C-alpha cells in the first residue's frame, strides 16, 4: 500500500523531538493541599484511541523527577493502570513528596484525565554511591544490532525508535520458551543529555512487550483482551536510551486470565542497566477483533514478507 504525501508527512513528523515533548511534564502550580501538579498531552502515534501504557509511565516519572534534588537517580517504580488514557488527552500529575532522606527520596504520582484517576505510581530515587558489582550476563547467542535487519525509516512503531527484532527462542521440549521476545532498540536520533529524559524513555520502552506475555499465541493480535494491570521497573545503572540495548522478555505464567512477564535490558557492551516485571489481563475473545492496519504498518510488514501485526495499546492505559 503506497502512502500519499499527507500520510508520509504525518509519519515523519513523529520524531525523537516529539517523543521528548510528549514525555515532558510541565509545572501547573499546586493542588489544594500544596502538592505540585504537572501536565502532559499524550500523542496519537498508536493504532486505536488509547495511549500506550509506556507513555503514561514515562510522563508520570518525569513529573516526579522534577520534585527531587538534582543528582538523584531513579532506581525503581511501581505503578497501576486504573483507566485508559485517550490519545491526545491532557493528563494532570499530582506528586506527593512522601519522604526525603539522606540517600533516598520517595514520591507518589497520581495521574488524572478530566478528574478521573488513570494511573498511580510510587517511585524512589537514590543518591549515587559505590558498591559491589555483580550481574547476570546477556545471552551468548545474541547477534550485534548491525547484523539484524530493521525496518527502514520511517516505517517502525513507535516511529522515534530503531527496533531490530530477533524473535523468540526455540520452543523447548516441555512447550516453554526461554525468551518470548528479543529485540535491539534505541532512539533514531540523539536525545538531550538530561538523565531524567533517558530514564523516562527507558521506562517508556519497558512496556513494549508485544505479545511476549502470551506464549500460546505469539505473534497474533486481536485474539485476546490484552490489558496491562501493573508495571514495575528497576533502574540498575544510568544508561543512554539513544544507544543500543537488547530487550529480552520471558513469560513466567498464564493463569486465572492473567499473565506475568519479566524482562532485562543490557547495553551493547553487556551492561545490565534495567529490569522489569508486569502483570496483564489476557481474556480470550469470542470473536477476534478485526482492525485496519495503518498504511505504514501494512507497507512495513509487506517489505519484511511477514503477516500484518504489531504492538498495540495497553488495554487499560
């Protein structure tokens, strides 16, 4: 399917600058109890009318960053998706400064759209310090990013990223997979040197799980209600999101209509800089959804010789 000039222009407009602008939380004063309030506006890059959950997390995290002392680094966040955020919606983020200690600061962020709570997150920041160094190594059979084919710009979702898919590992004799999705990723263009932006972009991408949480239906979309319930991220080290990272996901369990997944991010030099865990709702639909893929996705998949599919919106955020 060929794109006309208007469609091409709309795709190309979704740049790294637009990503940073969408993540950036802007001060709006304080609420009735004196807590700082920030606002963001969600982009409309994704298929459907809901904002991608990773964007919701990144926006709330950026609001929290602006309330802690300079030099502190985020080391963990735990959030719950409560309601979907409409594409293009303006969100307000109220930051509660729970505690400021000598080494740690803790914040709770409550995000709302039109007065309804959509996301709630607790995050913690730590002053840098030295300590023992130990980590699990990256898988030995991961090819370098330059050896993996990627979509040619601008045909990749979300558009500000260069993503190189490796797929899942081979299914083992007991029916399980060691990894259900592996991909290299980085932003297509350099990001500002602000460490908060790099942390927020990494948090954004940590929700790019695809269908990795559904091992029995890998690569299929529209067959289930896929809705993120909660999301946890641990930031082990500072890392630039405009340099390559390998995102390796493992589905742990599907039970009770829910899925639990975990993942790691290693840099190209093997540095383990982030890990995440997430629980999702996965109800099989009686009638599979039928959706018209956007022109960029249809063309990208045709170019790769694969079936149309892609990562969609989180069902609740």
